[in-house]
């Protein structure tokens, strides 16, 4: 162990000499830094080492690098330091990354180490390191849903790489088909992608398919140049993997292969192109139901498959509610049609159908009265068809509770006394008829 400690410490000698030569640290400070590093190296390489030892080591180096940058900035302002790049300018960052790399190799199951590793790499823009970390993390922990979500989010939100994010979501779902969070996040990603795409076209005025094709090719060319630039950038050679080498599994289900490839079919407009209306998200919903229900025990006392289905449907409906610029009626009626086909007599299906007209309506909406009337008419029609008195009372209570919570208990939007009176009259009519 002593030889390994000595080896790692010797690697930092040129950096420390450069810090002293530039006048950033005194001789006594250099000695103290060496002592602290020696102590940390003995801790992390000893048999009794703990993950927190690596975290403390990383914290020490982070604070040291922060102090170096502060002193460098102060001295460079008054011209008292050599500004030509040298080893001490990047050695601190490399050392911290190397500490986290060793930590995750020794304790691959410690999520805190991975989280801190990624956080530091992202804060320093170390693109190659980030890809390498995600690649290793997903290979070692393919059942870690949060890791797949984090990797996909980074690809889409930071790198603006929708295709890469889509691949991550689909591979993550092949390995974790029982994760509702992953299915919902994938659907949200596809809807967000379409929403941003349409908003961009409105801003740029891309009306014709020729213009859209030119813009798409321009974006792809720009993306290719950015990737090429990141590959050839002068980053730490210890961390030079820039491709996420995800695990493959021949036994995985290939259901997700049937999902439409949005990148290949984004031309046109929502009226002529179903993909731009959100059909990919609807396909995700269709695929999620059997995948999620498969993992519900046949005779579970906690939840049955019917309840699970309605829970999934409710979460997808709430997800669709967030996208005001898309055709939410189109998306929501798809789920309603699924429920009506499979559970036509369930009161929850009836309630969803009844409340869809007012689902995205608030008390200040201009079409409140019109949509309320449509919703009440549906309620009356369903109630009339029910023969069981208890079912009638249950459906009435469900609808009244919905009206009360959505409108009368709405404190975010002001309403007039006329509206209050209208709502109370509707509720009274629903209860008496």
C-alpha cells in the first residue's frame, strides 16, 4: 500500500512546484497540502476505508482548487502572476475527477459517490467524463431507474440530443418495464419535444415542408459539429470515452421497437402528421399498460389490475394536462377510449368521460358555462342509465366532489357571486335528480 500511496503523491509534485513557482501557495502551505493528501491516500487505500473517506478527500481538493482560483483571479488583476496556462491550471480538476473515479470503482453501489461525481463533472463541463460515468453507471446498475432518467435528461436538456435521449428511455424501459415513473417520463419527454418543436416553428415561421427539412438538416449538421468538437477537445486522457456504451440484452422484449421514430417524421403540421399531435406518447401509454400490469400479483391484497390501470390512466391524464399548447382533448380522449373499451361499466370510466369537458377549465374561463352544461348533460345521461341506486349515489358524490374541489375550493382564481350561485345550483340539481 505504501508504494501505491507514494506513486499517487509523486504524480502531484509537478503541480505543487508550479503552484509555488507562480506564487499562489507558500512553501509551508505546500507542505501542509502534501501531508493532507498523504493522510487521505492512506485512508482510502486502507482496509477500513469508507465511501465517506473519498467524499472528504474530494471535498478537500475541491476547496483547495477553489482557493487556487480565487488567488489566481486576485493576482491576475494586478499583473502579479504569469497567465500562461500551466499544469496547475487543470491538475486540480483532474485530481478530483480521478478521486471520484477510484471511489466509484471501489464502491460501485454507493449512489452518493456517483451523484457527486456527475455533479462535479457537469459543473466543469467535462463532457467526455460525463458520458463515461453514465456509461459505467448504467452498465453496473441497469435496474437503477434514476440513473436512466438522469442520463436521458442530460442528453435532452443539456446536449439538446433528442435522439440520444429517446434511445436511453427505450433501453431503460426494456430493462425496467415495471417502472411507471420511467414510462411517464418517456411520454413527457416526447410531448416536450413535440411542444418545443412546434413552438420553434411558430417563432421561425417554418411553414412549408421544404423550410422544415432545411431547418432539420441544419440542426443535425450543427449537432454533428458539436459532437466532433467535443471529441477532439483537449480534455483529460484518463477520461476519454464520449459514447454511452449501453448494455445489450438479447432476451429483452422488443415491443418498444414499434414506437414511431419521431426524428424521421417531423415534417408537416399537427393536422397532417399524427406524430406532431402526440401519437408517440399515446403509443407509450398503450405499451405501458400490459408491461405494468404484468408485474401486479394476480391475487394481490393491496392493489388489483383494474385499480392499477386506472392509476396509470390518471397519471397520464395529469401529464397531458401540463401541455396547454398541444391538443389535450385528442390525447385525453385516447385514454378515455381505452377505458371505455376495457372497463365500460366502471364508475371511474364514466366520471372521466363526464369531467373531460371541464378538465382544463377554471372558474375564470370564458367557456365555463358551455363546458359545464356539456358535463352536466353527460352526468344526467349516465345517471339515468344506471339501475342500481347505490351506483347512482356513488357517481353523484364523485361528480359533486369533483365540481366542489375544482371550482368552489379554487382559491387561485377569483369568481363572482353569479358563478358561485350557478355552481351551487348545478350541484343541487345533480343531487336531487
